[in-house]
């Protein structure tokens, strides 16, 4: 993505509606920059990490490895 888009509110882009409104994340809006979402091979959201979680954290690595092993 190279354009500025709306991540919440009435003009929310469909991608962010999918990421923040599903059985895994529930109805929880993005609170701050750098939230991370793990998308499974079938295209479903399988995990979400808030901004405070570092990209190389054990939780994120474990989630990615779990999805790759399926």
C-alpha cells in the first residue's frame, strides 16, 4: 500500500474491516501504528499482535511457524 487509507471509522478500507472484525480479532479497532496480523494459507486472519509486540518476538515467530507447518 502506498496511499494513505482509513483504518477505522465510516471510511475504513475493506482490508482493515476484515482484519479488525472477524472471529479471531473480534470487533476491535486498530489502536496505534505497527499492529501486526498473521494471515493463514487459506486467507483467514489467524493471529493479531498489538504495536508493543516486536516483529521478532517469540510469540510472532511461533505463530508464523505454526501456520507454515500446516
